[in-house]
C-alpha cells in the first residue's frame, strides 16, 4: 500500500525499518567492542603496530556502520513517505569488505607472530 507525501505510514513498515536500523547499530557496537578488546586484551604482536591497526580498523568500521545505519534508516523512511520504491544500500558490501580486511589483518598477525 503506497502512501502519499505526509501520509501516515503503516506502523509495521516503520517498525521494520527501525528494527533493521537497530540491527546495524548492534553490529556497529560489536565492532567497537572488538576493536577495544583487541587493543586492550590482546598481547602485542612481534610486528609493531599490527594490533593497533586491527583495533583501529574495527573502530573505524564501527563508526562507518553507525553513520551508514542512520543514513539508511532516514532514506528508507523518507522513501516510504513519498511512496517510491526502495533503493539498494552499499552498507552490506561495505560491511563485508570491511570485515574481510580486518580478518585478513588478524590472520596475518597470527601467521607472522
């Protein structure tokens, strides 16, 4: 069911959009916690700075995901209000690439320890 500009949206769609936003925020918080844990709890590697690079990569990715989550939530909300079809998001690809990079860095740290 399409809504015109300014019409009240079906609350189910609004709440589904909000749940998706909160899932992205949980992902961001997990990345933030992982970055802090790597920096605080992991013993330093033989290669200087690798632990810090992994931690900072997680934290930067957490910030990007949090900002992207808000922008995506707002975009979906506005698009639904205008009654237009939803567009795709780069968030999934960005998160997949970011986690792949962090994983490769962690694997290198383990292999070259």
